């Protein structure tokens, strides 16, 4: 037995004052006790009149739900709290623009089997659940996440597996959702075993926000199921340093011990993490826990999330700041997922100041991360050199 004790219990909101430590650390209790209605959200976040109105008006469009654990990270008195902005409906959700899309990545259009998006030749997204512990207000899959009528049935999961089995080009399966850890250990374990048994499936990935929103879900039994399929590339979704708590750190350590290769997919969000020092701090913390920043994602053109978007220049400025201040392993790829199913493209700061012909070949004047200039002498394509 270990004697680890989760300190988030001691800072739990008054709404859950009666919870025992055993309940608090039990993910099923956390899932059942989620704040879902106006009174519960108000009790943990001290809603403003605008937020109350936003809750009422948005509840038809995209439910709200917050685990007691994640609610314990909200600063009740700070209207700009980065946890609040991700978890509590904001008035901006009700403002829609003509360019916004219900399915910004055209995931439904590239669906050869129910629950499978096959866009790149070698890899598929496999949606296995439409539920999540917390419904992130910036979710790109709002259109179906949180709607229990769209959840994958056992028949649908096996149809997805059949498609993968029958499509030898698929080397890489990304188990996604919703949050796949909403499935029971047994069902997830069966799914992993079935995927491992397909000879052409070389890489298994799993995307989950549970280490952030419900770290209690990372149990020894879950880790055993993951270990049997190792290595599972597990990408999680930390957006702010305040989410990297002792409980989250422990969850990551257990996953790493189970042979998972850990990565983080941060979404760039206005008011949450749109500043270079916040991302630097987050990425340093993640690296120290064995979790590599993989993607920094530009917020998509989904409906009702434009208030959370940042200009592309913000992401580029963050990339510029990271390089030189943290190991290359801590520098994510800054990507835009193109609307209409164009796929991901990577944006990088422009380090080229000038291109010119020099006495010994083409010269490129670069600037480095600190803004200093350096001249690099290139070779011609045919290798000739004066
Ligand atoms: C993001 C994504 C993937 C995985 O992309 P990587 O760049 O390999 O991480 C695969 N399929 C779809 C449809 C995606 O959107
Ligand atoms: S965990 Fe992922 S799928 Fe679920 S609501 Fe958040 S962003 Fe959407």
C-alpha cells in the first residue's frame, strides 16, 4: 500500500464538505457527484449574472458538467480564472458567427464506418465514447460530445474494429471520443487487446483529459489494462500550470510506469494560456513529469467558441519565446487543423531575415531566438561550390 494522500481533498468546495476522503478519491463518486445544474455550479464558482444567463441559454446546446476535483481548482472570486473559463459557460458561447462550423474538421464526412474518421492514409481516429468528466467549453466536438444518445454502442465498437481489421493501410489507431476513459476498465481492456491482435496496427494512441479533470480515474486496474497493450501513446490535454496538481502528477507517474508514452495536446485559449510565460511554466512542469508537449493547437472554428480564440500571431509569439528557454523536447508543434478536413498544418516563426547571393554560394541571414543575426552559407542543389 502506498501512503500517498491527495491534498485536493483539503481544499474541496463547501458543496462537497460532507464527502469522505474515500469518496473524494473514488472516480465513480467524482463522476456521480459532478456539478451539473445552476445551483451546484454557483456553489463552486460564484457565478456572475452573465454566467447564470449563459448557463440557462447554453444548456440545450452543450451541457455543463464539472467534477468536484476540477471544481476545487476554480478560484471562486476570480472572474478570469483559467479553470473557470474552461469549465463554466460564458456569455461568448451564445454569440455565433457565419464562418463557424458545427463540424469544423469535417470528421463526419470522412467516416467510412460509424465512429471512424480516416483522413490520412495510415491512421484513423476511433471514437469510443461521447462522454467526458468535464465538458470543456472549447470542445471542438461539441456537436456530439455530452449527448448520450450518440454514444458508441458495443455493436458500433465492433464495426469500427472490423473496419480497422479489414484496412491494412491503417498502422496507427488513435482511440478518442469524448473521453475513452469513460469506458469501464473491462471494455477498454478488451478494445486494446483486440487492436493489439491486428498485425498491421503498429501504433496505438489514446487521447484523454482524465489526468487533468479526473485523475482519480487512473487506477492500478486501468494501468494494468494499458500495460498489457504497451506502449500506448497517451496524449492528454493540460492547458494551464494550475492543472498540474499533485494528483495529476501522480496519475502521470502511474501511466508512465504502465509503459505509456506521455504527450500533451494544449489548446491555445484566450485568457487561459495565451501568454508565453504561462506556456513555458506549463511545459516545464510537464517535462519534469515525463510528459512531452506534443501539440499546441490553434482553437478551431467550431460554433460558439470564437470568444476563446487567439490570433495566429499569439501562437507564433509563444513558439518564439519557448525556443531557447526550454529543451527542444518542451517545444510543441504549433498546428492549425484546417476547416473542411484539410488536416493539420504546422506554423513556425519566421527565422529568415534575408536571402542573398554570397561569394561562396547562396547566403541566408537568420535571426535566432534572442534576435541576433547569423549568416549561413548554403550549398547549391547540385552540390557545386565556388
Ligand atoms: C489529428 C488527427 C490525427 C492524428 O494526427 P497526428 O498529426 O498524427 O497526431 C489523425 N486523424 C485525424 C482525423 C486527425 O484529426
Ligand atoms: S475532454 Fe476533450 S472531448 Fe471531452 S469535452 Fe473536453 S475537449 Fe471535448
